[in-house]
């Protein structure tokens, strides 16, 4: 196995092991696109792992900047070998990958967001940038809707992971909206449900607009995007069904439920 083949095998292993929804979507892509998307995911995963890890903040910053610098250097790790090859094949923009690093750095310094405008700027870096990187692989130039779709998925992540993020010392829900709905603590209450219902409406609006991207994609790429968007929509549905109890109820889809989404897409 060549070094490039080995590198792709590694990023696909990371995707299968770590991706909660991504892996189910990309399984329907042709081999070259599937491997390239896995390389993008592995890069994003490494950024997240560094930002969320236990190392001192200065060490995290150094490691994140090293990831950025490696985008312009001869690839030295399996992930960078795969990503370098994917960037050559599909013209994945460096700016999108660099924005992911900016998002990781922002997590080291910012733990609260005053308004949705501030939060959106963060979401553009950590998720919209993934959409922009991936849309080059899918073969579309609809960067705006790819960005919007990425933001939609991140908004759903934020809703689902409130408790996990709190343990990391972060609250992504906009502070002005917490105040407006009278949510004094992160716990289920009538005010909490009202706030989260408001977040759900926003997430669905972004999701619907972002999914207009499908019009510019070939059939298999469209199936890929529709699949993982459907998985996120399913999680949002579960949150709503659970009364937005994201603290004690499991809002993630089971493996059979995820496979059912894939099958429904294939049968369309």
C-alpha cells in the first residue's frame, strides 16, 4: 500500500470511528470523493480534539497554529498526506481549512456569545467552513448555501450538546436570548422549552435554506448531503419530542435509525 493509500485508509478509519453522522452520509459517495471528505473530517476532528483537550491553553494554541502551518508544508502525518492529495484533486480552499483553525483558537478565548450575530460568526468558522471545504469535493460552486448548511448543523449540535459544553465551561446559546426568555440556569423549565423552541425554528430555517444546495449537486453528492442533513433533522425532532430535555434524555439516533435514513434516501 502506498503512503497515500495508507493515509486515506487512516482518515477513513478516523471517520468511521469518530464521526457520529458524517460517516453515514459519505458512504454513498464514489471512492475518490468519499476519501477526500474523510480527509477534511479528519482535519476538523484534530482541530476539535486539540481545542477540547486537557493541555494548557498556550500548548493548544501552538498545536493549532502548527496545524495551520502544515497546510503550506510538505505533509508529515497520514492526515496531512491524505488532505494534501485531496486538495490537489478537488481544489479544496486553504482558507476554509484555516478558518477551522481560527474556530478552534476562538474556543480557547471565548466561552459566551452576547448575541446570535456573534455566534453566527463562530459557526461560520467551525462548521460553515467545513461546508465550504466539502462543496469543492461535491463539485458545486454554491458556497453560500454550503456555508448556511454547515451553520444549520452546528446550531443543532449546540442545542444537543448544551450539557457537554457546560462541562467544558462554554455556553454557546446567545446570552441576550437566554435573558429574553428568562432562562437563569441551564435546566429544563417552561422558559427553557420556549428558548429551545426558538432555537429549533432558527436551525430549521438555516437547514431548509442550506439544503437548496442539493439543486447544484450530482445525484450521489446530493444523496450524501441529504443523508447527513436528515440525520441532524432527526436529532432535532428527538429533542423536540423529549421536551428539549438535553440533560437527561438521549437525543442521538440509534444505528438502525441512521441506516434507515440512508435507505430512505437510496429508495427515492
